């Protein structure tokens, strides 16, 4: 199983995804700010993976603070942890899993009887909770694959976008996990988009597919319509960074285009994500904050300019696909279908999920 992180209780080691597929370099993080920087700078990416990383970031910060704190100075440690939580949450605002994981650990120092805790005991509790977030994501990935793979029965060509495999999660992946499970029986060919401008598909998804021995072809983003029109693709499946209560889906820029193309060709468009990606506090995609990335990601490649100096750049990292274009949403607790206001709420309720209200605010940009 490909994993983007290693945890030894003293540091979080993240595989530097900016340097894949040519180099496998591990970056050590020992503070919350170092983890936030790694998330912001795309050392680690993928909604579930950054949620897990953020949880470990808070655990690391608590241990660092506890090592030098007076045993009675819990209030000072909690104040510092609140600041660390804000830094982590702000690192990438669109993916709900990041805020979800931070809120989950935050409850440990907000809801527990602080009179019964010391900085050291709080640090231990946060470490155990971060490990639980990690382990649960592994289980959720497997469940997503189990629920989703039957939807690809009879499909010989599937298109996927960005990276949704082990590098983007703590386990086997979301959409790529579904694909791997469906491909185990043979007869399935994967078409992976390069995913500009950061090339997550070309650098990461292609790398994972080759490592797993899954038959695959890398294509340019603009080739999707050609693949559908010529019959090479009979289904599209992507991941998600945030799913609104009405079923609108925020995902890597270009996802909306694929959904429109799939609709035009009568091809099912599936989304695979853990229930922590569902944000009941966000009523629709219009309320999802879209992260804007640096223009250099578009105008430069590996430090070299590929566009004329002075050109204006718009570089949204995500777009929103309306629920009307989504055939089904595959989660670890089942498959939701329209109307999503009912089906998503039923899945969350049936699972006993306690995802906090973490609406990103803002509007679609």
C-alpha cells in the first residue's frame, strides 16, 4: 500500500509529492507550522491525506509544548494549540477534511475536563486521536472501494482526474481505490488526465498505476471529449475535496468540465469520498471557498518560464460540479444518489457521523 506519510511519535515524515515520480524524498515535520507549510506548499496533498497530516501536526505541537511547559500551565498550552489549529486550517481552505480533522482534535481540549489533564496527558490523547484518524481513513478507503467497484462492472474504460490514490489518503485511495478494486478482475483500462497545471495525474496517478500494474494510459486534459466520443471511456470517477449538503462537489479544477462532457455523452459521472468530506454546514457549492494558487504554477515549470512575462493569470485550484451532473456519490457508508439532500443526510445519520460544522464560507470564485 502506497502511503504519503510515516509517523514515529516524534516526527511526521511526508513523501515530497512535488518531487515524484523521479525522486522519493521524505520531509520531516516536528511542529504544527512545519506541517501547515508542507500542506500549503503541496508536499502533501489530497483531502484525506492533509486531514491526517493536520491531526498529526496538532499532536506534534502538543508534545513540543508539553516538553517545556509547567505541568500546571495547561491554559497556556491550550492557547498555543488554538493558534496552531488556526494556522493548520488556513493552510488550504477548500478541502473540508482538513478543518474536520482539526475540529476533531480540538474537541479533546475544549470538551474534556481540563482540571483532570496536564500538558503531557493532553499530548498523549491528541497523539492517540491522530492515530485513530489515520487508521479510520485506511478502513474508509477499503469500504469506499467495496461500495464503488460494482458500479464499474462491465466498464472497459474509465477516466479519472487528479490523484485519488494512496498518495492522497492514508489508505488505498478513494476514486483510485475503487478503480483498483474493479481492475482486480481484469478487463478494465484506466485513462488518467495529466491534470494541469500541477500535473498530479501525470506525476502521481500515473506513478501509482504503474506501481500497481493496472493497465493505464496518460492523456492530456483536453483529450477527455475525444475519449468519450470514440467510446474508449464508459465512466468517469473522481474524488472530492468538499461535498455540499445538496450534492454539489468541489474538486480539482477541470472536474466540472469532465462532468459536463460526461453528461453530453450519456456517461455516468461518479464521485468517491469518505463521509468526512461531506459538509452538512455548506448548503451548496456557491458557499464553498475556492483556493487561488500562485500564478507561477501556470507561468513556470520547474522554475523555468513557459509564458510571456507580464501576462495576467487566474489559477483556481478547484471548481464546483453541480449535483445535477453527478450520477452517484460513493462513500464508506454507502452510495448516495439524487436527491442528494436526502441521501447524503441519511448516510451521515445512519453512520452516526459527527462531522462538525466547518463551512469554509465565501463564494465560488
